[in-house]
C-alpha cells in the first residue's frame, strides 16, 4: 500500500481539525481549541493494491499573527483547502493559501471544501462565488464536520486524485 | 467579497479572536527556552509511553534483576523497598528505574522530504507509539526548529529530551534515522546511528532517490535498524560499610521478636494447608513435621495455582517446606477452564467463560484463530457446547471497512464496466465471498446491499434507471463470482446524493458502493 502526505489548509477555526477527527475517528466536538503548530493523523482507505495510506498534517490556521509555515508543506502530495461557509473572508484566505501552496508544491491535486454546511441559516458565501473556481478546474464541495456530510467523500476524491497522479508518475 | 467585520460575530468567534494572540504569545515565550519548546511539541507523543513503560516494557530484565537484588541484603535494596512502599510501586519497578542505564526502544527510518515512515523496528515489549505518527511529528519538529532557530539552514537538531526519553536523530541526505531511547544513551550510540545511516544510504541509494510513497522496498533496512536496538543495565552497587551498624541493630531486634515468630510459624502452617486445600485443583491429605522440614502431602492438577506463591504470600520460607503433591486431573470448572485456555491459547482481547460444560467465547479474534477454535477437539476438554454469539471476527471487521470504502466507477450515462473497474469489482467480489463465508461460519446472517448512484446530468427518472442498471451490473458480477444470490439486495439511489451538492456532475457520484450488515453479533 502506498502512503502519501497531505495537508489541511485554511483560516483559523474553519474546522480543519474537526474534519480530520470526523474522518479518522468519526467524532465531533462543539468546543474549539486552536491547533498549535501541527498535529498528525493517519488513515487507510480502500483495498490494496488500489488502497492508500494518508498521513494527514492538520496545520494551525492562519490569522493576523500566525502565518503558514511553508516548510510544513514540503513533500506534500496534495491538500484540502477548508473554508467556513459562514465567514466569506475565509474563502479569500483559501484562495490566497492555494496560491502560496502552488508556489511551494507546484501543481499537486487539491480539493476545496466549504465547511459548516449544517449552519445554512448563517450561510454567507454566495452560490456563484465558487463558480469561477469550478470553471478554472477546482473541485469544490460542501461538508459538515458536525453531521459528517461530504467529509468522507472529500478525502476520497482527493485520494483518487493522488492515486491517479501516482500512476501517471510511475508510468512515465 | 465582504469582510467578516461588517457582519455581526458570534460570541464564539469573538472569543476565538481574543484568544489567538494569547496562544501565539505563549508559543513564542516557550521558544525562548528551546528545550522546553521541543519537549512540549513532543509531549503528546511521549506521554502514553512514559506512563505505560515502567512495568509493561522491561519485565524480562526486571525478572533477573529482581532475583539478584532480593538475594543481596544491601542497604540500598532496603532503601528501594522503602521507596517502593512510599510510592506504591512494586519493588521490581523501582529497581528497574534505578538500574536501567539506557535502552533503545524504537528505531525509525524516515524519508526526509515527506516525513513518511520507511521502516521501523521496536525492542521486545517496549510500549511504543504508532511509528507513522512519530515519524511525522519528528519531521514537523525539525521543520519548526529549522525555521525558528537558524534561518532555514541545515538542522542542528540531533537530540530531543523529555523527563526519561531521549530521541537521537541522525540526518542523512535522503533519510533520517531516529532512535527513541529510555534512560541516558552513551556517546557510542551516536556512532552506531551514524554508521546505520551511512549504510542505509549506501545500500538503498536508488530506492531513497526514487521513493514515491511505496515503503515496501525498505524492509531490507530491517537488519540495519535492529542493530541499533541496544541496551545496558547497571548492577546494583555493593552495600556501604558505613551502614553496617544499621544492619546490626536490625539483627538484635530480630532476635527479640524471634520467639514470637516461632509461635506464629506453627499457626501459619495450618493456615497454609487450609488455604491450599481450598484452592481448585489442589487436595491436601495431611501435613506434619519431619526431618526439620514441614511436609505437606496431597494431589495437585498441573494447571492449578503454584503452591510456592501461597508460601510467599503467607511469608513462609519455601526451603522449610517439603511439598509432596502428586499430579492428578481435576474436574473442577476452574481447572477445566484453565485446561481449555491452555489448549486454545486465546489471543489478547478474547475471554473464555465456562458454565455447565458450555464454553462462551467473547471479544474479537483474528479469523485464523476462530477457524482453529472450530476445529479443536473440545469434547476432549470436557466441553459440550460452544457459544460464539459475542465473538467478533477482527479480520472481517477490517476487511469490511476497507470494502465499504471501495467504489466502482462508471463513465457518464453508462453502466458498462471498464476493464480496470471490472478487475476492481472482481477483487471486491472475491473478498465479499470470503467475508460472507466467515460470517456464516459464526452463525451470522450476512447481507450485501449494492448501492447504485448517478450524477445529476440527466433527469431524475433517467438517473434512477442508470443507477439501477449499474447496481444490477455489479450484483450480477458478484453472484457470478460465487456470492450467494439470496444475500444480495440492490438499491438504486438515482441522483439523490448528487442533487444536494454543488459538484453534482462529479465522477464521485457515478458509482456503485456496497453496504454490509449482519456480520456482527446481535446486540443484547
Ligand atoms: N456547526 C459546525 N461547527 C463546526 C463544524 N466544523 C467545525 N466546527 C466548529 O468550529 C470550531 C473550530 O473548529 P476546528 O476544527 O478546531 O477549527 P480549525 O480550522 O482546526 O482551527 P485552527 O486549529 O485554529 O486552525 C469548533 O468550535 C468546531 O466545533 C461544522 O461542520 N459545523
Ligand atoms: Mg485545528
């Protein structure tokens, strides 16, 4: 089984840690404790020889004081950009982070998720805001770490992309 | 796009924003003292092993040390005993803590660029943590130190330390060797690790350069890493003459109480005989003094408790006793159970219970062991019935998770299987057949639900039809591969999952997945 390092990127408190915990341990907590530095998790999906072991680096979110340590991105095969659907500025942050991740990693696969989909009453990201991104080839989906909606799918889609990229690289 | 400032914030968000600078500040302050920062970053890794290690990790070593130290009536050993009593630890644990010089518990070979684990070895019985995670954490700490302390130059970090664990790190151009050491490693360990790192780079240069996530090629590093699993213990130092007067004083006190103890001894023998007799599998037929020893006669099932332990518990010197217990086979339930346990050697996580000749097996076991259990000659053990309702098949559970996370994919509007997806489905089918067979062997009622889905590119009726065709296609393949047809059901979900999503046209919705049930025990 091959293993790949992936990262979660996004503004602070968008739900990066919550998404990983939902994915890896099927749990969710309402209480917030900011990630300091980085925490690492792992999960295997699928069956060998198609299966893959994901080593997930959950990075501290960016705010005015903490900036992303691009050194944590080294050797990363793909990433998930996380946006909080109730805070429009987190989408801009995600786009900015993607640009910087691209500078460090080049064109590796990634997926953008708009999280907290269970709070549609407080939703403030316009539906069309993602259309431009989709047109330029981004994969965007909605998730909720709270209900679990879309979480598995997001990681699975990224995993499939990683496997495709891996095959393409070994074939050449 | 709107800034968050022009919409009202929730109390949570305000709190989060207020706290963030504090957290940053705390982090920065902790960096002033490098060592503290490192050990904080490593704390989550180390803590569980620190807690568990003392008596779980080294009991082989403790065993021999214990005998050695108990035999010598040194002042130190009494100090240790006192300490053990005060700290509510066993004497052996304290001895271990005081005599261990160092032991390499785990050696990891880590790919430098990605922080992925290439291979790892651990010393026997060491309480180690998941090496994949340690590997990542160590790499993260290195990255962090590199950024924070020397402006992006090569890392100088070659040692991390907590209260009693040290991590020695040896950097190579492509890979890093890390040794997790309990106690204080000697300087020579550094040379061993350097040599190991050199060797790995020499022997596996090409594999290291080409590493793309497949760690399978690095099993060859095993023997090199095992060479780093070293340990040393210190024997307790000789007792100090200055403390001899204490021993002399103790001796005279012993003399005074000697007489009282003699009387007590007589009572102890009777008590011991009674307690042995009450023990399942031991029958005492008589006890008397003979030739300066106390003779205890009777019968003992070889699987019954060890009488020596009873003597130790009663504070009786085994040299003063002569046990004449002839072997016999006891039919008491406790002995019957012990015999079953010995014959079946249940894996950890499995409990055996015996009630009226019926054996209940509970917990989770690997499939191979369950098969052996089914084939065992239980009648020979005096067992008439076997209850497996609370036994879970570990392999089936792992397999089940993996199978449920598989998806067979289709081209838009098509229910045809591409050669690659066909192969994928066949592999899944083979595993399902196996899974269903194992579940039936345990008397369960396995069910396979084949769930077809479509993206939302057509209208709802069309999508429903496509999803059903897909599910049928896979169902037929499963049945043709030998999965009993009566346990398969199909479920066409159409575009239900895709409809609510932004990316409803995505390939992720053109799938067939399976849902499994009926393999676990009915909950009581
Ligand atoms: N309602 C709802 N709350 C969520 C969801 N995901 C996360 N949260 C909450 O949002 C808060 C922040 O979540 P975290 O997962 O810690 O956020 P993070 O992105 O890891 O934050 P940093 O580590 O600071 O970067 C917590 O209070 C979570 O309970 C979600 O899907 N729905
Ligand atoms: Mg976090």
